[in-house]
C-alpha cells in the first residue's frame, strides 16, 4: 500500500524538470534577452555571456534544431552585435529585427545578412523592440516613452522609411506624462499597446490610437487567444495581477486569485513572458524562492497549472514545431539549470490529462493520434447496452461537436472526430452514460 501511494504521488505531482530537455551548450549563457524570433527553421535569441571579464558582453545566438543546441552568430554577416548593453530579437513573417542600445538592424534572408534599419541610435530606450505587421505595414514600438521624436511608435510600408505613428498617444506636452511602452500585439484585426497604466488600441493600422480605461497598474505583457485577451501587470514589484478581456480589449476585469499558481507566484512576483501557443496560454513567471516561479499554462487565464522549471526565473517562452521552449537565467534550485529548456509537445497531453478513476460502467480511451491534425479517433467500451452521448468542447466550455447520441450495445466502439473547421487549441471530449461522466483532453495543432 505504501509503494502504491508513492507511485500515485509520483504520477500526479507536477513536473519540475522531468520531461524537460536542457540545451547542452546553453549553461553559461543568459538566454532570452528580448525574447525569441524564428524565421523558417532557424530560431534566434539574444544572450549575455557569463563567466567573462566583460559583464556586458551580449550577442545574438541561433539554433537550427528547434532550440536543442545554440551557436553564436558571427559578425561577418554584417551584424553589429558585440559588447552591447541591451538586445532584443523580434520577427515579423520573413523579416528579422535585432534591437540594441546602439542600432536597429534587420535581416531579410533569415539572419544571413544584416543592415542598419533607420536612425535609432539615441540610447537603449529609443530603439524599436516590439513589432507587429498588418498587410504590408510593419509597426514598431520603442522601449522608451511615447514622446514625439525618437520615442513612441513608428511604422513603415514595405521597404519604405520609418515614420512616427503616435497620433492619440500622450506626448509629454502641456504637463501630460508620456508613459513607457511595455508591449504591443495584434488581437484579431486590432493592435493593442500597453503604455504606463493604460491600454491603447488602433483599428486603422496605427494611423490613430484610442485609450481604454486605465486600471491603475502597469501592464507589461499582453496575449490574445481563445476569444480573450490577457494582460499581466504589477505595482512597482509589490503586487502582481492578471486582467482578462472577453471583448477584444474594450473592458478588462481583474482576476483576483488565479487558481493553480504556486504560493507567492503572483503575490510576490510577476510574469516575464505571456504567450498564446496552440490554443493554450503559457506564462514564464519570476521566482522569489524554490517554491514559486517557472512555466505555467492555462486555457482560460483563470485556472493555471505548473508545466515545470519551478524555482527558476523564466525570462522568455516560445515554441517550435515539436517543443515548448523556456529560457532560464536564474534558479534558486541550482546554477546548473541556467539556459534553454525544451518540453516535447508530444508529452503535453500526458500533462494536461489528470489521472482519474474510470466509471465501472464504461471506459473512455485517449484519442489517437494526439496531438492531431485534423482527424483523430476516439474509442470507448461499454459493459452493457446504454444510452450514450459523446460531445467535444472547446477551451471555453462551448460544445463544438456531438459525436455520439443514442443507444449503443455493449463492447468497444470507435468514432472519428474531424476538426478541419476548428482552430488549433486544447479541446475536451466527454462521454455520459447512465448518469456517469468521463472527460479527457486532446490537442489540435494545425
């Protein structure tokens, strides 16, 4: 009985570093500066090299195997990336942007050749670091405030020049405070931008900006998916909050106590990264001890589960075809845990599906294949003839398909689910028979 209890605890405990793969040549590099950017099959990120006499030595690194190994990008490509203080990497379609405190550089050929892009050389708060694209228009936002001139938001059409796009944003004139910009995303056809304690939006490709209601805290990250917009923020590193909008940012409501986060994860620390990947929100959370921080996931923004790397400062989260990637640049567990970690997507459903006792009346099997695109097979077995319903639900709990609804004989039954009309994401399928219910989850990746 004691051994059985130990096995159950092992199976149901959330993964800390189990199942995560550590990139072998990333231990002595603080990865994740400015996030990750991917063009084609090559992944890029900024990194600070540690154990060196020059504490400010930062450089661009790339990976051709989905983040499992990394190499430094050579300066021969025209990249000016040596001994810089601030480094941020962003990609927009086939364009790759590299921002530092000295230059904004861009590459149109997957990082093989680089050139200086625009006149952004006034300091680390003035170079564009956040990028989105609508049509053939690229919009970039600076790390600094929204003052006219070198700061704020810029855009360019095709290969044209950068032009200021700050109409409607506070400019610091007439006693008005020009807030610092923290993040910018595209949600459906709308651009959302966080500046100071407010969220701004543009429905005309950054020609003009309007302000949503302020919320009194600094929102530093935004993510959009599953019909909701999430915003994470904090009050001067004292208290952290999550905000949720179900109308594309028109109204935000504070999520008072996000469920599932480890003690201290939100009351003492904050999210460094917030991403929407394959229908699921992922958060890289700052750690203040071995009992908090790490990578968490949620489908609705209100209920969270630990994916792993607890006790670590996760600076960035991204993904490739086969992996969820996280960059760790500090750990309360061990210094040997610094670097880039990869979690196989093939293992996600083992994590998503909690262990539960099946009703004796029937048995619901895990769908196969899983993850899937766009079809998968769901099987169940009955001990006796019963009236059965088998429904599929999206992450918001809305029914999207009914696969079975009627009397089925005893034995094993299989049904195919075709999700060609649905978007990528986490779905659940539920069987009901004679008042008994069983539910499992599946992941659609297109």
